[in-house]
């Protein structure tokens, strides 16, 4: 959630063989229980706006915005995240989601989080180029609109089912405010060595986001 009417996600999450999302649920924690202390609210989708340069067959520009049919009422557990103010990422990023907890495991019922390390694009590109020779969906490798995060030796990662979720950081002067620096996009073998996750670098899309959201957010 980035404003009263807009949610940010990955392009491949809104253009799937299962159809487009029609409901956005905010404030959820445990998908299997109603008595978990959370107070989720469902909001109907009004419109889906994939980035104009996103193509389903490619890994690039994997970002989309979802406009909700009505304004969100903010609560203790439903608040908008902030967007990054510059391209640098300081501190330890945290990924969250309900995805698999290992490569062959089940999806999690409980919202999980994991602290990751930023891996520079040059090193990340070397990991992927050696394992993805000639991939038509990834022909340019890791580019500046992407960022990589994980642990080089493996063990911590996002996985299937986490796509579209946030990679966020906080700042020491206000640790309650989360800045979404990345959107979970794709990876290889979850948690494997030399297999960091790849995220859409949100800062590179600020102009498009601001033009789309705040020029029409009424």
C-alpha cells in the first residue's frame, strides 16, 4: 500500500494464467485463522496498471500499480509504506510474504519476514549469467532497474509465493517507517548458495509511480 487508493506489486502478479486480482486484502497476518488479532479488510480492485514496458515473456520492468475502488481507511495495522528518496540502500533490507519456506515446501499461512543482504549487481550478474546462458527472458542480465538481495552462502531468501511483496528498509531516526526499495520479482533455487533473489528497484520507477498515483489519486 503506497497511498489511500494504490497498491504496488510485481507486473507478473497481475498478468497471470489465473486471471487478474479482483480483491486486495490489507492488514492480514494468518491466512488460516480469524482469531489471530489481525483485522484485515478487503478492497475491490478498480483498475490494474502494469508498467508500459513490462512484457509477460521478459523479466524486466516487473512492476504494476493497482487502483482500489474506494479509499483505504488507515488503522493501527493498515498504513501506507514510503517510497525511497534516493537510489542508495543503507541498512539491512527485510523481505516479507506468505511464500514457501523452502524450495520444495508449502506456502506459509503466517506472514513471514527475513533480513537479507544487498548483493551488488555485478556480483549478482555473475551468479545468474553462469546459470542462465541464452535465456530469452533475461538476455540483458541484471540491469540498473533491478537489485539483488540474499545471502551468498545461502539459507535466507524469498521463494515462490512471495512475488510482488516488498523489500523494505527502515531508518534509525524513525524505525516505524518502512521504505519499499524493492519488489520481489524472481530467483533461482530458493535459499541456495550463489542464488540471490532479484527485485525490481523501486527508485528507478518513481517518476512513473508519482505520475500515475498522485496525478489521479482523488
